[in-house]
């Protein structure tokens, strides 16, 4: 296989096969596929997508397509990057549209098999004195998946009841009950990537090394070199900051009220962004998202937790539901405070939840910093929230949703 750097933006789709409902027919879709879109996200349990097909032989009737097919796809961007191979279940066929010359176009929608399996199962099970990571692994085994799963360790044994829920519903509930063994925030996500499934805290994801560095290049420069492969084709900020939303959603300050109905006692656990900033990991050692104006402000975000055995001591263990929830509430808002969307040439080594280094141009020319080539506040490490892979038979682009929870440098006055 030729090296990817000679064909920036190209893709080799090595396998694209649709297997019918009983496995008796394997149909090669390579010549019929117009475009395929595959989405993986930290905010979705499984990978899903759609494929636009140009049909001249009546596939839906003659294969036939009845929503029980398997779609197998293998693709790569060259020998320096990973080969991705995945099987999906078809679950829906879109409307047909005549395109001329006795051909019809329609969309085929597909999803990971694990979602189909999960929806066919209802579990009622009690887990006693087990850590959340062990419970997650147990529920994941119900999916009978051959894909690997990476699970962050949780601390404290818990009793957890799954009452008439699917395995994925049970795992999603556990993201709110897990206390990280290594980090204070304990904001967990369960999601699938092209690498497999992950049950991870945002802080452990922040600790990863960046896979690649991407930067903007002038639009009139043709991408034909190794350097250009790591260029940003297009970009826009979905959100740079929204202070009003951050205040209302409790990023700067929030509280959790723990109430014990047996002992008839309650206690309030407060989170303060400035005071507690250093207690959690961040995407990099940058500056806070506020100068401190909101420290000590009263936030409308309060959460009531019904609990038993509530400790009224000031030296209670760090890992209690009432203690962790305020951190989680703030962290979720922090991680989307700077929200960047970019388009890049396809790179099969990038996956949801990985970290990239992004170099952005300065927003304006600064006489005092003539040698400054990057944005002083917004360039740096970003976590990949969502990837939309878009492929044709020859081209491959990726739309990435990225975010970070700090400024690169402390804001300073430049206009006098």
C-alpha cells in the first residue's frame, strides 16, 4: 500500500460488504456506495451512521433488505495509520429518490450490534458490595461483545440494583454512581470508539498524551505533503465562552444537599470554582476560565440527594455522593466552555476521547508580539468529543468537535 502522505485526503476502503438476513448472500457495495458517514462520540453509547447508495438492480427487493442485515466495512488512510474494521447492523432504509438511467438513491442506516443486543434484554439483578467498575464489566458481558472495553477503576464497594433495565441503561446509571479511584471529579462517560468501548473519567482522558498536532494553513496552499496532512481544512468556534450559561448551570458555584430521612439530618456540600480549581485535573496546566469575579456568588444550581447514614462530621471521607456531585456538575460545563469544530483530512488513528494539540492563528496582529504565530489563549490541547467520518470511494474527511476547559495563558491587557 502506498504511503498516505502522497495522497492527502484519500482513503482505501478495503471491504464494504452487506450480508443478508440469513447470511446466504454477501454483496459488495463498493461500486454502489456514494457516501458513508460514521459517527462516534463521548456522549453516545455506540457508533452509528448512514450510507448513501446508488442502486440499479433493486437491492431492497432482490437481496432483500429487511432491516436484519450486517454491514462490514474496513478502511485505512495508509501504512502509517491504523486500519479500522467494523461490523454494523442495518436498522432502517430511507426513501428512494430516482436519479436517472434506471438508478435510485437511498440511505441505509446502521448501528453497532451492541445496541440491538441491549434493546432485546431486560435485566433485574442485584450487585452487592462491588465496585462500579466490576459491575460495569458484568453488565457489559451481557452484550456478548467481542470488542475490548477499557474501564477506569472505581473506589468503594456499593450495592446497586438494576431493575428491569437494558444493559446499556444500567451502565449509563452507573456513570452517576462511580467514584474514581484516582480523581476527585468522577465525571464518567461510557461510549464506543473505533478502538472499542470505554468507561472513563474526563480527568483520566485529560491525562493522555496528544496524538497529533494540527494547525491552520492558508486556503490557497494545496495539501500535498506530510506537514499539510496535519492541517485544519476549516474551523469555527461553536462557543468560546458563555458566562451567563456557566453561572446558571453552576460551573462557578453549586451545591448539593444531602438529606438522611432516617436520622432526620441534612448537610450542604458546596463547590467553588476558584477555590476548588486545583483539586481536579484539567486538559493542561492553563489558566482558570474566570478571574474570580464569580467567587462566592450564589448559584441557583442545587441538587437534593436522599441518602442514608449521612455523616455530619467535617472530616468525612472524600468519596461520598454528596461530595462528588458538585464537582461533576461544574466539570461538565467546564469541558464545553471552549467548543471548537474543525474539518481535517481523514486520519484513522484519531478516535473519540483522544487528545490533539491544536495551533490556531492569532485573532489580530499585535505590534507588541510580532513573532506570535498562534492564538495566545485558545491554542493548545483539546479533547475530541465527537467525530463524523465522511467517506466516498476516494475521499475521506473528518468533522471533529473539540473542547478544552482552560485558557492557555492568563489574560492580559494589550489595548491602552
